[in-house]
C-alpha cells in the first residue's frame, strides 16, 4: 500500500483514531510520556470544551487492551518462546532478562532486538518479538524493568518503575542485551534492532553505540540520536514517523542532515494522518494500513541487511 492509498483509506467503524478528538490524543501523549497520571488524563479529557462529556469516553477508549491485540500466539508452531537471563555488567543490577523467541527448525538465524516503550516488556512488545520469529528471525525483547522486579502487569506501574531507574544504566542494560543476542549460539551474528517510542530512541542510540556491530535499525517514532554521535553509525536505518507527532518529528531534520553528512544510508517514512503509537494494535491509535505498510518495510529492510 502506498502513501496515497493511506490517505484514501475508508473510514473504519466504531471508536477509532479518526473519531477521537486531537486534544484527547495530545493529553494521551502527555500521559504516555509520564507528564500527567491516569487520573489527571481522564479528568482533563472529560472536561474538554465542546465534547459534551464524550472526551472521557474517548480517553477510556485509548487505554490498551492487550488480550485483544495478540497476533501470534505463544503456542504458534512456527516459533519457540522462552525467557532468558544473562549478565549485564554496569547495568541497574548486573543481570538482565528478556523474552527470547526463535523460529522452529534448525538455526542459526539473523537476530533482531526488540526494545519496548517507556513502561517495560508489555504483551504488545512480546507479540512483536513473536511476529519477528514467525518471519525467520531470532528475536529478543529485553525487559528493562527486570532489575526492579520486571514488568508489573500494567502500564501505569511500569511507567513509574521505568522512570525511577538510573537511565544511563538502563541504556547499558539494553546495550548488553544487544551484545548477548548478537553472540547467542542461535544467532548468525547479523544484528538488527527495532523499537517503539522510547525503544525507537534506543534504536538510534544503539546504532551509534554499536557502530559496525549493528547491521540494520528500524526505529518507530523514536527520538533522534545526538547528532554528535551520528558519525559512529554504520547500520542503514529505516525510520517510521507519525504525521501527528510534533515532539518526535522536530528532532529529525538535524538528524537527517547529520546522517547525510556521515554517508549513512537511511529512509524516513511519515505516515499520513497517524498518531504516535500507530503500530500498537492494542489501542485506537493503531492505524491498520500504516502499521501494515511500515511492517512490510521493516521486514524487507531486515531481510536485505541481515541475510
């Protein structure tokens, strides 16, 4: 599907992103990024002028429903999923744990690290890891919250826990996760990294931190890397951005200029009419057409550079 087809897609039925007021989306973005709590999000959405109380319904519709969003079952015969623990020197506890999913059949396999949002390893991110394994990749989704007990089962507490971590050590934990996956006995040594929101920013960070040890990166609506570090990047990047995501998108012009100057192959795709989080199919921010197109581009990028 092309960008033009995205613009011409039919209006879906039910409570969808096309029917939710942009002001509610803006409040949700504040809530998702920890600037307001759930109570304040619902309160402010319910008091938006002109919505006659519908703002609260819109806000409640945006909260994730993970059980309805699973696309690849953990019992899918194409994959084998388990949890792996591994050393993480210099991290928040010295040890990390991640959701490791391999294709069935004999390895080795090209490897892809999947980095979660700002709330730990929730069911959506685990599902993304399974999707990658079903496509033939060895996938690891680390839980940055493992040093404080792991993802607590809900995003609100997960967001609080992640915000309380030493952020430099959390980056070290994710860097160590990439290195663990790259050298795993089932890995070919070819490493790709994808991530979403906070995790998208980590993709850009790891591209600079790993240099030639990373072979492809796909950040979804993640903040750009510090331009001073871009010269270290060797991995070709495909960056997916939402059209209605001013805070993240504002970081990209300088990033693109630095990528061009450094000779790093890259592509930036902006998906018309979408919101931050459009790939996450557990909330109405999900845009099926954009999610499908971006995922096709993601898989094609990894197949090209990790083969």
